[in-house]
């Protein structure tokens, strides 16, 4: 059962930045409650005009990967799905790498949230009873809270906003 604070977040509109206009964002769709972060992303990615999707997400049982334990549970699910994952730990931190991410994404494989680009990871989350992922995600030189549904039909677009 998701925590109360997580359910509170999921009861509010979320934002997805995109460089272009689509009926619905492509999967994986990264959403945040920070409209400024979505705006920044819309200018940095895509070929079209910078747009922000305001949407309600139908996520009721996400895997909460905001902690190391939650993130390592995510790694276990991805590993069982056949994804190559390398981690190393020290007393103060841990690192991650997956060569498989670059097959589905322009990312370099060092951001664990980018595992969601791999379709079999999203399917594995759903098989394990999760309908999304919540995690801290790198954006520029900071981290934002990211909400990722496993399927596009979980996204109810409310408004399409020109990025400021």
C-alpha cells in the first residue's frame, strides 16, 4: 500500500515537458509535480514547440523507489525481466549502470529511472502488481520527484500548455 504522502501527490495534476505536440506523451512518460522542471525539460528535448502536458495519472500502486531499498527492489524486478544491471556500493553511496538502456533511449545507462524506457521492465513491474514507479530523477544539476505510469492509458491529459 502506498504511503499517505504518495497518495496525496497522486491526487494532484502532474506535468510532463515535451518538445512537440502529441495526443498523449510517448512511453515512458516522466511526470513531475514541478511545472518549472517540466518547462525546462520541454526546451531541452524534442524538435517541436516546447509544451507542457498537465495530466492526472491513474496510478494507485506504484513501486516507491525514493529510497535505496525501493530502488534496489526496482533493480531486482528489471533483472528478473532479463535486463543487465551493475551496481556497486560503498559505505556512503552506490552506483548503477545498465548497458541495455541505450538500446531504447539516448541516455548513457547511468540513471536508474531510465530503466523505464525498456518495455519489458514496464511489463515486469505490472506483472509484479505495480502500476507505476515513483523515484527521484536527475534533471540538470538537481533531482526532481518523477512519477511514471507503466501504460499510456493511465494518462488523462487535462491541458496542453505552452512552456514559459
